[in-house]
């Protein structure tokens, strides 16, 4: 079959179809929203509906992965999508399942936000391969992404463990040739004989059989490619392989592009290092490959040839390569500020919760925020947030304040992980004033609808909950209500219902 030209999103959809995936699950967020939308649209297409997986967002990533485990146990291949911070939430079952064993293949697509453009941190999902002892594939473009997903399913079934495929925005939006093909259908269900082994025995068996096979595949994988030119070489992985390839062509440098990065193909990489006089490691956003190598020939982020954080471009790589023979360099990096970026993302015009934000500001107490819309009050004109760590976290954070303060979170944050924190605060009689914004949308992560949680909160916390409508609220009224709740000991809940004026994802960085 002749290659077809696809972007990365289309390549994922094609791979899901050609691998016979039966379930696609995950949690919305940048940069993987478009991938899930494509899977849902394909399911709605009468011409391909019977070939495509059931695709549905879940409340949190742990739930999503555990659903994939259930599908796998019954012999159905499953695709799990999450942005990088969601992998943190998913980590518990992901890591355990490698030792536990699975049935049909599970591929986790981790969307990394290099540069933290639309995320609360910059994180490198490749490290989860080391922590969880699972294979990690890091494709550089649509063709490699398609191949990685198919190889991931086959490998997952061979070693009885999940495979993580890392993507970034360039991998998803760029277009390239894809060689489509069918792979054999899954013929594997969960093997209950695994319970003949102790937990230690399961780990020993996995390392002996599964991990050793994965290492062999890493060393022989066609996703790891070498172009030899001069005795100066570049080593790269993922989307950083694209600017690295351009720099290598322009400067006639040798280039090892790694698409299979864990288990780390150490012998292949060391052979490439040994045959060259100097090596520059080009990777985003952290020195994962570089950390595996100790040769003085190797330069990169650790040696100051490239910055310790952030993305790379062709010019940065070429500048570093020109100084490759210098043992150390010093790049002056000025941490990016909101002022330097040139804008603060503010609440949408017509936001119904504006009086609530103004009232919280006037209270002059410690404030913990969700990373949903309420995080926008961390900047002007409010500047009132002390902590905004993760989705669903503010109730637990505020429970640690010295005096009763405010926890702000949205309905999606509550469903994600906030409900457990509310129950904990109630049970342990913790002093927290929780303000819940109900707009029935995951407004900051894609605009997806969420169920109305008003009834759940009212029925569970009836004695400590005030429910009000945003329409017609004044700052003075809200402030008086909140001041009264702050004086009461224990958990207090102020639930405000309003309609989001946007109804879609906030496209700019918070």
C-alpha cells in the first residue's frame, strides 16, 4: 500500500483503526484534545463506526487507565490519552500493572507540553519508563507515531505490560508520510495463573521474561535510525529530532534519532558515541538521554551547551554544535516572567463569577485555587492566589492553612479528585471555606460538558452548604456570605451556579 500523507492526529486515528482498538479513554487537556476529538468523530462516521473504538472522556486519569485494564483483561486493545500531568494521576495503576500483568495491549499516549504553554509545569514523560519499568516510545513525526502505536500494542501483548508513547504538539500538527498496514488482532486475555506467584515473584518473572524482551526490541527497533556523515554526531528523540535533523543536514553531521527510548538502547547509543569524536544530545525538555551517558565526548544540557529547560530550535542546536569541542559552556537564561511574555490571561468577558472573585479578594485571607478558571485570579487585577498546584487540589491545600482560608475549584476539578478531599475535610472537621464554581464545563481543558454536581454536594454536605445562582449576585452580598462562613468552624461550602460565556477551550496560556 502506498504511503498516505497524514498529520499526527490523523496518524493516531489510523493506528487505532489498524490495530483494532476497542476502547479509547482518557482525560481532556493540551495537547491531546484534538486526538480524542478525531476518535470520537470517527466513531460517529457511519463508514468507519464499526472499525473505531468507543471513545469517552473520564473524570480522572486513574479511572481512565483502570478501564483500559478491564478491557485488556477481556482481550480488547485499549488506548489511553492524557496530558503529561495526568500521567502523574495515572501512575499508580500504570506502574503496578507492569508487574501485575495484562491481557490485550494497552498503549498510553502522553502529551507533553514543552515550554509549559498551557500547563502548570514542564514535565518529561520519558522518566516514567524508568520509574515504572515500562517501554517508552518517542516518535518524531506522524509516520513514526503511527508505527510506534502499532509496535506498542504488539510489544505490550508480548511482555504483558503497558507501553507509553510520548507526543508533543509538533508531532501532532506536522504532516508526513504514513505507511498504513493491519496488524493481527489481539489473541490474549488476562492469565489468572499470575496469582500463582507472589508479588516479588511477579516482578522477578516480568524482569526475566518481559523486560529482557523489551530491551532486545529497543536495540533492534527501526524507530532508532542512524545517518552517518562526519565524525561529529547528534543524538535526539521525539519532536527534537526534527530541528536536530535540519541542523545535521545543514552542518553535515551524523545523526542518531531515537524513537525507542526505554529500555534505553545503551549498546546502540554507546557504539554511536564511540565512532564519533564528539556528540551533542538534542532532547526536550530534560536531559533524559544525556543522563545515561558519561563520556567526555557527550555535550548537551548538563554541559551548558543547551539550556537546562524548555524547547530547542535549529539555531540553538547549530550554535551548540559549533562549540562542541569545548568541555563546558555557559548559556545565560533569564527565567520567563509574565511581564516579559507580554500578557496575563484574565477571566472571560461576561464571566458570571466576577463578583465572587471580587468578594474573595476583599476577604484578605489565604487562597488555594484549582488549575481551572479560578487560576486566572492569580494575576491582575486580583493577584490573590497563594497556591494552585493541580486539578482538584485546593481543598486539601487550604486544609493546611494556619487559619481558615478559601479553596476555589470548579465542578470538573471536584469530579477529578476534589470530592475525596471534601469528604476528608468533613470527616476530619477541617477548617476550610470551599467555593465551588458550577458551569458544567471543563472550560480550561477543552470545553467538554460535565454533569451538574449540585445535587451531589447538597445531599452529601447538606448541613454546611449554601447554593446560589451567579445571576444577580453583588460583590457585597457574596462578601457578607463568605465572611459569615469564615467565622464558622469546620468545613463550609459556597456553591455558585453560572453559565460559561465561552463554552469552549481557552486557547491562550493561563
